[in-house]
C-alpha cells in the first residue's frame, strides 16, 4: 500500500512541532518578538562550565609545578651556602701524602681562602643545574660539613682528611684486597713490566747530580717521585717512558684518572728518610701501594697500625688516616720503591663518583 500520505503527514507533524515550539500556539505578533529572539538564541550559546574547569585545572597544575621547582632550587641554594662553612672547618690541604702532596695542581691550595671556596661552590652549582641530587645524600652532607672535619674530629681524631670528608663511608686504615680485587690482581700481574719501567728511568738518587727528566723535586729529604698522573692529569712524557705501567693504569676500573685527587707513579724513599704525621685530602679514595723494591727496615704506620710492603704485592691504604712512612735501613740496603695508584673507595657509589669528578675536575 502506498504510504506517501503517511510520510507527508509525519513531515508535516515535524514541521508543525518546530513551528509550534518557536511560535507557541497561535499567531505571532510584534509584542512576542523579544521573547522569540531570546528563545531562538538559546541553542547556539556554548556550554562554558567544562572549558572553565579544564582551564582551572591547567592553572593549578602549572602552579604546583612552579612551586616544586622553586623548592628544589631553594634546597640546592642552601647546600651551596653551607659549603663555605664546611671548607673553612676542614682547614687547608691537611699535609701531604707520600705521592703528590695532595697533588692538587691547578686547584692551588683547595679549602684555603674565599677563592677556592667560590670555585668549588660554582662547580657544585653547575652540577646541580646539569644533573640532579638523586643518590647524592652523602655528598650534600659533606658540602654542609657533616661529621668529620666539618663537624668534629674523625675516627678517634686520627682520620683528618684536609679537604673532603664523605660521611658514613666505612673507614679503616687498611682496606681488604678483595675490595678492589680486579685492580689489585691487574697491578700484581703487571709487576715485572712496572719494575722494568722503573729500572729504565731510575738514577743513583745521590742528590749530587741534577734531577733527571721527569722526576719531581723531593717532597722531603730523601723522598723522590716520578708521576705518570698528577692531580688527574696525564704526564705524556713520563707515560711514554713507562709503557708497561701506563698500560696497567689504562686497564684499571677504579683509578681516579679524571679527578684532582688521583695520582699514579713511582715513590722512592732513601735510607734514613722519614715522612711524619700526614693525612691525605679525602677519605673518598684508597691509595694502592705495589711493592717494587722493599729492603729491610721499612715501615708504614697508618692510624696507629703498622704494616710493611712486600715486593710484587699490593697494599690498600686509606691515607686520610694519620700515617707515617720511614726507611730505617742502612745505606747499603738501597732505596725503598713502590708504585702508588689512587683508586676510588669501594663504597663510593657511581653517582657520587660522577659528582666528585665534576666538582674536582683537573681543569679547575
């Protein structure tokens, strides 16, 4: 059956409904114009509440983010402001260790005077801008002058690093060999090559002739050194003359090669020579001694504990403890010779090493 009339009727009803909604039940007059215009405009008014809520949420999140960034900045600023007090309490270089004197080369006398304090502060500020403080609790406390040089004496007053004391670091005058097993075994296996290099650069050490090329002025009477790395800087001419020792250094995993606390080289102590009561600059490093020539009468006392070297074997020393080195042998015994390398303390984490390498970089 044809349903055209029905379709037309439906359309008519729809149209009638629309006109009825717009015009009411009857004819339109001039008096109805305002009401008609108001009712006709209702469907095109946008729904404002949802966009307003979204904008408010965005503003709130932005404000919270800004507040968080300001809080982080304030924390970093407080750490940097506290650094000066820690450095002043730590004093000067704290005496020289057997190799490198602290060997801070381009740092001058770190920890002394406003210039050095300002320099370290700028490095810390630059590090904070580039990286984060995640995993840096001990470094921040060291900058604030925590227990140790900045907040009282160290362990029984015999551990007094002159520049940087990293708190909560396990401390003992002598460190077990297993703490740096890889590097210890590598150095001991390189003993023949390192000894051969020393013989190639050695001299009579009588003091009657000018110092040969590469040898440093005596740290004390009867104490000489030839450094392959000084204050984190490679000494190219000395490295070329000692290829076996240089090759061994390149294979080490924890050598402080990019830090002003890092030194490596030959240390010679003549009979009768003595280095009294010294402390290294930091407890963040361990000084590895490989015995090359050890005559009778040589002794090393660290933190009140005596030890002695053995040819071809390594001894790990925390030189931030008060230590004394002496050669009590006769002139016929000849010099005591050790190869010394500065390694990271095994309990200094990777993030802490990265920060300390940045702050105490050799380019300071």
